[in-house]
């Protein structure tokens, strides 16, 4: 992970709220990505498969191992392992920039700040309020989506290849997938799902806003140590994020795993727009369709992100 720039005086407890390195599936990139990728594979397969294919998360896991081996759970692992290094840097830098921009141009001005939510009890003009952290999260999430969209697109297409024999798969690996998408559909094909990725990552508002709120509360009203505050605030805020964003992730995965059509010869395209995929989920399963695969995601979110925040914030405290 790249070293972070000097933190800004934006929150009342800087040592416990410096983690600007947050991603959709998890924080900290490679570490949690390696451990958590099987959970992500199960989630994506449940999100994109017919109800009759898998009875649930456990059945999906067992079928995958039985038919494809343990390595089947790690299909599509290479793109995020490589992409997260770049995404981490962009996310960290852009989030720090947006926090400074918002503080200096909006939240440090009394005439503007008083109209913002939570202004009644977060009145210090020298610190960025929780609402500002949320807005910065949206802006940084939108920025990093230009890297995240192709990474997640390729990852998802590899994850839903069920053949155990590589010779029977359409894509031999991430490079082959990228090459075929570029050759048949150009850069627009690689970036399919960009809007869906931006929309999904706009829910970073709830992650960053709730993380700051929880950190403030725990710092001021408990005797917990800094690492313990990081653990609980990080884990709970990750759950808040997924509870608010998960339906949009389901639609995103359906769009990204839909056949591209044309000369790629992978089937007929079903979804031309985000709305088409969203309507298909509702038509097939109703409201519960937007939550299919939620259990493995929810189980992973708390420990993965809580421990990553503890580790990262601990490093940041030693560096500063």
C-alpha cells in the first residue's frame, strides 16, 4: 500500500480517522482481497445465476469446489489483485483532495455550513463534518470508478465461467478477456457497467459518513482504545454501506455478466441499459432478487473491513 500524505485537520480525532483507502468489496486491497475473494465469487454467482442453479451460499460453495476444485473459488482473482493497487492510490489521493476542497470552500464558511445536515452539533469550522466525509466519499468513489469499472467487469466475467477445463472457457484469463472485449467491442465494451459502478460507489456516502459519526461517538462517549474504535467503527460502517448499496451491486453484476453479443459470439445481449437489468431482477424474483447473495457479502464485510481499518490506522499513527 502506498504511503499516505499528511492528514488534514478535518475530524476531532485525526489519529483514528485517517483511513482514506476504502474500496467497494473491502479495504486494504490485496490482503483482504486474497482472503475474501471466495466470498466474492459465491456472491457474484448467486447474484447472476437462476434460482434453480444454487440453493444458497453453502450449496454454491460446495458445487464450485466439487465441479471446479478450490481454484474455482479464485476465478477472477488476478484483476482485483493488480487493479486494487492502482485503485487504492487513486482513492486515497482523491479522497484527501476532496476533503480539503470541501472544507476550504464549503464547510469552513458559516453561511454555507449552517445549511448542511448535522450542522447543529458539528459546528467547528476547522473540521469537516460527517456529512462532508460522506460527500467526499461520493466524489472519490466516482473518480475511482474509471479504474474500478473495467477491473470489476473482467473479474465478474471470469467468475461466472463454470467450466473446470480451461479449454472450454471463453476467456483463458484476464488478459485474454481484455483482448477479446477490446477487439470485438472496443473501449466501450471494456467499460460496460461504468454508470452502474458509479452509482454503486455513490453509496460510499453512507460508509464514510457513518464511519466518521461512529468514530466521533465512540471517541467521546467510551473508554475504548484507538484500535478498538477503529475496529467497531470500521466494521459497523461497512455493514451500513452494504445494507444501503447491495441492491445496486446486484444490478451491476447482472449488467457486467450479460452477454456482449456481436462478433464475440457469447450469446444475445439482454440488457442495454442499467434500467433493463434492474427490471429483470424484479421481474424474475421480486424484491428478494435484489438481496440474493447477501449473506456471504454481509458475513465477510465486518471482519474484513474492521481488521483492515485497525491495521491501516495503526500504521498511520506510527507514521505521523
